[in-house]
């Protein structure tokens, strides 16, 4: 099990690299994260929902993702409450205190999923969540040491030296663990190092002498690593108009979900892409995309409160294009109804009114992987749906995407406004090219191939594991050799 001294210490990346490294050695390996929290999720081969990082790790293992790889996923709906997804299915909406009491229930599902994976694979690489040293979360823990103790697995502790204070992070984390938990930690990995390793060596020698545990290696800072983010938006760059010919804006909603939809655009050499906070004055744009949201009505209210409807009307009046994805698509209609309180207080909200449709939120979430093509261009589309809403109205008679015998989304009669439930809309280069041409970008430069970029990133991580970590000692730890 890989645990981290902090969030974003590099747990996901290390597990991904270890998965591919073990696969190269001919082992059947699978990833596992007992409990995840995030709004970037993926649809599995068995029709459920898991954290996006575990889907990437499954790809590193050469596997299709399944729900057992992440049996508990928490999708925040507010600062104090989340939708609880167990083995791929939404089962409850709970506040933080209520979920703490609910852990005894989900613990059984976690152990059941882990047992199934353990029976099928030579090795299961487990990713912790946050830090194991959170004193207030130790009771009934299923995400870190509580899980490790329950299944009796060794732990590798990773810390991010780029943040500073790496030795304090490691020693302090150990100090806050119980005696049995400290014994379970079999070594350290230091992540994101840049500089002369000889200058770090005295600190490594001290750390090993102080703790009696080995440093398994020091991973370098890997610039430009193209891996899908698990949750937070990491690139807040304000665009690059010197290279961009098409200006694309995405407002950052408070509960923005699956912002990995825009990874292709952020990397496109002829797109000036920007995430814009709601309290910022939005600059001129050619294409505005309303993203997915875990709390559509609340985020729509915030969007309207920040004055965006007037900005969008002006944007369209001057020839711009407007696209909505998932929750953003629902916002483009006339109303969003939530009679059962699926995403908050029961009620109804007026939409932006750009598409002739209305949406009603329902308890059964739609989860599926899909293939098709754009309705207005000969361009294949692959994507996935994760939404609780059912939309109806005349706008749906002009779909944006054709999926076999049925359509998805809508394209307004004037061609300026469009929407879809599909995440991953830009992932196929031909579809990205057609959509950007619709928004005003002339042909010329192909969109990035995100699948190829992800594969290259996974290979790069595995190369780093082989080059910078003590792989023989790692094999002993992972395969259960007590030496």
C-alpha cells in the first residue's frame, strides 16, 4: 500500500508507475483504492463509477477498470456532505458526521472487493487517501492504516520534497502512528526532487538512521507529465494568446466535475484555453463551455449571481459559440427540476433558456460508456455518461451526437448553442477538430491524441520507477518476502 504524508504527495502517480513496472515483469497486477474523494470519475466495464485515477492505473495494468478497484467513492455536494458511491452505485447522500458512522457498513464492501481482486491477481497495489496521520479520522479508518491493518499489508510512505519540509513530513507522520502501524511502514519514497542528489544524501542518511527504515528511492520532478487529474484543477494558466488562434473559456464552478474533459483543449497548440473563476471579469472568447457539475442548481445560481447570463448573451450576439457538457448542458435549458432533492433542497430553478428543453433530476444515475459520431460531421466520438438528469424537449430533436439509433444532446437551430451529456467529447482527434471548426478554428493542426499521451506518461512513470527506485527491495515488499 502506498500512503502519502499529504494529499497530492504523488500516491496516484507512484501506484500507476508501479503497476506498469510490474506488468513489464510479467505479473498480473491490479490497482485498488479503498476510499476515494473527488469529482472526476470514470465509468467502468461493469457499468459502475470509480475515481478517475484508478481507471488510469487499470490502463497501466493493461486492464479495463471495474468497480472493485475503487469500492467507495465520495463525490462532494457541499462543504459538509457527499454522495456516497459503493461498488459503483450511489447509495446515500450523507454529511461528514453521518458518513463517519456509516464507515462500518462500507468497510464490508471494501474488504469484499479487495478479496475478489486478491484472488485474481498476483499483486494488488493499493493507494491510500490523504494522510494516515489525521488523528481525527483514525476511528473506523478504511482509507489508510485502518485498511492496511485489516488486510495485513506492508506500506510505503511517499512525501513531496517540492513542497519543502520533506524530512519533517516523514518523521512527523511516523510519530503520529501507532507502534504496529510504524512497523508496517517498510520504506520511504521521496517525490518530485530536482537538483544535485549528492546534496540530498546527508539528509537521506540521517532519515534512515533516525527511523531505521530505508529510503527506497528519490523520484525526479517529471515536467509536463500528462496524467488525468484526480480532482483539483492543477493548471490555472491564463492562456497563451501568442500561440492560440481560438479562445476557449470554461467557468470554474464550485462543484465542477470531470474537468478532464478539457485536457485536449489545454494541450492543443492552436487553442488559447483558460479556466475562469466566477469572480473574474471574463475576457472575450470564441467558445465558452459550461462544464459538468455535481450540484447543478447551486452552481447555476452562482453563475447567474456573478452576472454570467448577460456575458453569455453578449458573447452569442457577437458570434461566439456556447457548449454545455452534462450539468452545463442541463443549465442551457428552460428549467431544472429536483423534486426529490437529489442534489440539494427539493425545488426548481430557471435555466439559461438557450435550448428548448427542461431537465428533471431522478434517483437512478445514468452510467454508460458510448461510441458514436457527431451529428453534423463525419467524426467518431467515444465518451461516457454520468448524470442523474432526464432532459426532454424539442431541442433534443436536433442531437449533437448520434449514438447508434438514438441521439444525445442538442444543437440549436441557429447553430450557435449546443450541449451533450457525453464526457470525453474532445478525446478523439477528429471529433475535437470538427467541434473546434464549429467554434471558428480553421483546419491545420491536429488535436492531441490523449490516449497516446496517457500511454506515454504511464511508460515514463514506469521508467522512473526502474531508474530511481530500489526495485529488488520493492519486489520483496510487494510479493511478501520478509527480507
